[in-house]
């Protein structure tokens, strides 16, 4: 049944390398109704689009068949109408009776249920089932995305590694110690005897493979039987071949040529132990890679102090509703988004914007959940809760960016799709060549096992997604949100950065920038002008009154206020006749121009400001310059982009003189002015490849979408933010350079990871095959191969973690 497209995301288990990712994507692509599957090894998540209502259960089934089952989901329901234990029993029974539900825990005190179920069941179906039983239920909306528990993975892998280590050490000491110290070897054989020693090694190795190493066989062999071998298949094949050969040599040596009766138990046990060590270190590091989202989630407090029936009570943040008045103590975190209603004080927004200086808030100003109150007691009215808060949207953006693929990943995917079968073919070829040239079974087996183990492509699969994970997380800490992961690659290749002027490089509202007065005190001139303009709604009038208020001036009442278009405004203040307007308004009123004031006004106009004149009792008394002030940090932002080797441009709808004046002050390379939204679009297209556009308004949305990378100023409109690939949480244009530096660091990190992962495999597979042996060089042992393979994955993840300190 067709219906509108929707996004779906599943956490997939059992993936350990890049070839697993390829197979999961292939399995999902084959499902009717599933489009554009993107699988991320680092997060363990598969993201895809659904075109039909039955596509999700089919996708879950396909993953199960492919050997990569989707992790069960946990859904929380809010349930009304439960009054006793039997109600709880009825709700639990209704939920557990549903196919795919593994457990349901209902809590009468909180009126909630926690349900673990297969991903094939949509959460709303659970709520509908409970509602049908007479208990109205709805799904609790979580602000946080479902995070794969790498910490839990790490704990299990650590336990398995330590068990394997304890069992492997005696085998390793017996075999390797015997090779290193012949006297120890002779003593062992005289004390225990070779056969007894081999039997003990057999028992210990079997325990390693059947216990901690079982995970490789449980996943690897079924994949082999499905003719879709992956990394676990290579480990399982290598370890079981060494174990099987050694078992025959121990219990049925007559089946082997006399010169080939040797055991390789230590190789099988050490392979498993070392790879478990690598997996544990990798899971621990991957957990740290996801720390950015976890830290963001933890920014929201659990409780808040809210007004209820005239009392201030502490309640869970989940119970807050828009309109509630929340009281904020000094040093406390803001619970959810709101508007300040009482008190003034500084709020530290660094964790959201990356800006270290606290922002002073007054009544009417917005406050954001997750930010930290300074030393003042404040109160605010809640405007957004749950998934609608800024923090929740940021968390979703970061999670979505981490789940996307970069164009460079396509190359990795193509290579890894054929990599594992190629390695198995090379291992078989190695075995045959060694048999042909040496006629000895044991060394041939060792060489083949070395090839299987050394070539595990874990590092390749992790090279790109772990860097994206850490890079986008670091961006969130710096106030740079990548809405799409591929913006990382595009930004790193940027050539030219074009800015919108108003609201991006300037404050976005006119302000009084200069005042000249003749025969009157400048402060007095401002006081009189502001008093006359106080009741006008003109933007320029608002700038004059705001300047007077900032100086703390008391404004007297104005009488006979009259405004006429193009003629200015006339009024009577404290018995004096005032006229405010342009030079033409003074001329029309028969007022002589003061030459000094006209000269100042012409200078301001040449620099893009709007001059406004004031006449008091028929005499030209003052001139004021009104302009949209340039953001104080804009000049440094442009200079930083030039230092990064980028060109800068400004595209504005404003008049040419104003735009050019701003461009000159900031040192912008090229200025395009007087253009409508379509003109901005055309200007962007003419700039060609590698174009970045930075804007904040509704009129910027087409240009943001047309540029190779659109960067929205986070203080701008929702439309602009939705059209951009990157969002700067604060209003600081310096974030553009930060975003570009970070993207370059991420791409450099990815190139290092890919060079290591591919170079390592290309260099060491021939060594494992024995290419150096004819020249007197060493043959790589399976143990060294396992150690090197584990280290390559740990190196890639550790290298990506360096991005946590980037920029």
C-alpha cells in the first residue's frame, strides 16, 4: 500500500567491518519500499526512507535473514486511567501478547510503561493497543535520539578479553617460551611430556574459542554459509583452521605427513585474544566519539522549580508545559526554552553557541534550555518543551549528520564490497603456492591463516564514519551544526564565501551612529528628537528613541505630533517647535541649512548612512546619522577567511553606496548590491564551484539552497535554517571560519585514516603470503597479524578522537 515517504532508523547489531556495512545496505536495498539506505558502522545505525507502510517490518526481516538483526527498541508510554494493580496487569498482558514485544514494565505510580519490542512494531501501535483496552495512552516524545550503547559493548568485550587472556597466557608461555629458551622447552617436555602438553593446550584453546571467541563463530560462519563472508568470517576461518589442524596433530598424528606434525594452538588462542583486545579498545574509543551527543543530552536538567497554585514546587522537566512560569536559581541550568518574565542577569550560552562571554538577558528576552544562569534569580515563561526545544533540535541535527555518508565513503564501500572474497581467494592461493614450493602442510596453513587475519577490513570501515562522528560532535560544542554530513567535505573544498549583508555582517536594525549639533548641547538635541519620535513607528524613529533610552534620558511628552511622507515629522516639546526630516523637509519649511551640518550629512551619506536633520524653533540645530551598524566581529571574520586562502563576496539587496561602504570597511573582495532574491540566486550560480553562502533571512533561502554549502546564522529565520547545510548557533560570522577549519581538519583526518587502513592492507598482505621469504625475509605469523590488525582499528579510532580538540 503506497503512502507518503517517511524516514526510518534502526540500530543494527553484529556489524564489525566495512563489508558488513555493504551487506546490510544490500539487504535493505532489496526490500520493496525501502529507498536510499545509509549505514554507519561507528554509530551502528541504518537510516533509510520508506515508501510503503509494510516496508519497515520487511526491512527488519531482511536484516534478520542477512545475519545483522536490528536491536530491539525501547518505547515509553504515558498511560491514563490506571488505578490499581489489576489495571497494571491488564495493560502488561495486552502489551506482552503483541507479536514482537519482548517485555513490558508498567509503573502505576508514574502512569507509564516501558516496552521493549522489535523494530517492526511502530510505537504508536503499542499506544493504540493500550488505548483500545480502555486506558488512554500516548508515546512519550524523547528529545534524545536512540544511541547505541558502546559503553555496554566495551564492558562485555573487556570481560571476554580478560577471560581469553587468562586462558591464553599458559599456552603462549609454553610455546613461545619454549622457542625463546630451549632449556625451558626441554624442562617442560621432561616434566609434563609433549603429548600431555598438547592436550592441555587443546583444552585451553577450545575454552577460548568456545567461550570469549564464540562471537566470531556465531556471526562469521552463518555469513560464510550465506556466501556473504565478512570480517568475523576471516577470524573464524583462521582460528578454526589452526585449531582443527592442531587437534588432528594431537589426537590423530598418523593422518598428517611425518614432517608436518606440529600444533598451532597458540596461534588460534592469541588471534582471538588480540582481536578481542582491539575490539574492546575500539568500542571504548567509539563510546568517546559519541560523547558530544551524550554531553548535549546531559545539558538538560531533570527537574525544575515551577509555580503551581501560588506555590513554587519542584517537578520533573518532562511535566512542564508551555505557559508554565519556571523560577531559576543562581547557577542553575535553564530547563527548557522560554521568555524571561522577571529579573535581569547574565546567562552562559557557551555550550550551545561556543561563545565564552555570558549574554545579559532582560525581561522579554529568550532563554534556551541547557544554558547556565549566572548570579541572578530569574523567572521565565516556558515556550517549548520536549522535542521542540532548541537543544532537542541540535541533538537531532548532530545525530542526523553523524548518520550520513560523505561522497568519499562511496569509494571505500566499492572496495570493501569485493575485499573479503578477494582475501579468501588470496589465502587459498597462498596455501596452494606454499604446498607446491615447500611440500609442507604446516607452514602452508600458517601462511594462509596469516593472510586471513592480517586483512580484516575493520579499519577501512571505521576510517570515515568515526571521523564524521567526532568532527560533527566537536562542531556542536563550537556552535557549528552540520545538518548534513556531506557539508563537511564540500566546506573543506570551498573557494569563495559570499555573505548576505543585513543581519549577517550587520546588526540587522538601524541605530544612531553619529550626531552633530550647532548652538545646542548634543544630548539635549537627542532628548528633544527622541521625545518627538517616541510615538512614531518608523524604524528610524525607533533607532533615535533607543539611543536616548540607552543614555538614560527622560523623555518629556510631545504635543501636536504630525508626520507626512517625505516631509518628516513636526511636534511641540516643552513649548519648542521641532521639525525632524531630510534636508528637503527643512527647505520646504523655509529653514536655512547650517553648512557644517550639511557637510557632515553628505559625508555620512557617502558611507552608506541615512542623515536625519533636526530644526528647533525654525533653526537648523542638529544632524544625526542612522545606519545598520556592522557587527563588531565581522571584520575579523572576513580577515580570518582571507588567512585561510578564501575569496570573500557580499550579495545585498541594499543600495550600491551603502553596500560598497560596508564592503570597503570589512575588506570584502567583491560586492554585488541592489539585487532581489532571484538576483542573489543568479550571483551564486555565476560564482561556480566551491561557493559558500552565509545568510539569515527568508529572502536568503533560495541562495542558501543553491550554494554548494549554505550556512545559516542561527539567530535568523527558521526558513533560512531549513535551507542551509550548516547552522551557526550564535550570530557570530566568525563561526564561518571555524566551520571551514573544522571541515578541513575532518577531511585531513579521514585521508590519514584511509591511507593507514588501505596502505596497511596493501603492504602487509604480500608479507603475510610470504613474499619476503624467498629473499631471506621473515614470514608473518598469525599472532603478529592479529596484533597488527587490532592495532590498525585502534589507530584509526584514536586518530579520529584527536578531532575533539580541533579548531
